[in-house]
């Protein structure tokens, strides 16, 4: 009987370990409050004011379906990475001149990095 329990325990553990682990998003930084006025961060949420940021990491700019992006963002080709997000958050008008986002940028590099890290964790 003891051997049966061990085999069952081992089988259960093996099954549990084969399930991929998904990390929860990072805690929302306080500075994201300004972003949240326009951007949703839940899977499948609509994008009435700004594009939904769920799954933004690795996505090509202006590629989210269901949202009409400015021609300035449509011209961007490099996917959203930590570096590209930080650059955009820091100075959106420099990265995409003529974009429609009403945001002047985050000049504090630590805050810009925290915002980028949070957005990248939305998956």
C-alpha cells in the first residue's frame, strides 16, 4: 500500500510540474494611473481611448486589432521590448512624431522603466 501511495504522489507531482507556470503581472506602479485613464490592461478588454496594453510585449506597434492607430505609430516597425517601451514612455513624440497620444512623456528613468516592466508583465 505504501508503494501505491508513492507512485500516486509521484504521478500527481509529475502532472503538476508539466503544467506551464504563468506569472501574474507585476503590481501596477502608481505612475500608471495616468496611463489607465486611456489604456486597459485586461485580456480582451475593449480599446475605446487607447489600445489595450495586455500582451504588448513583443507585439509590433499599431498591430492590435480593433483599434485605429495614428499613421505615426503605424510607421514603427520594431516590436515593443523593454528598451523600445522605455524610449516611447520617456518621449513619445520623439519616437513617433505626430502620434495622437496626449502624453508628454516620463522624464524619470526609474519610473519609465517601472512602467515598461509592468507593461511587459501583462501576458
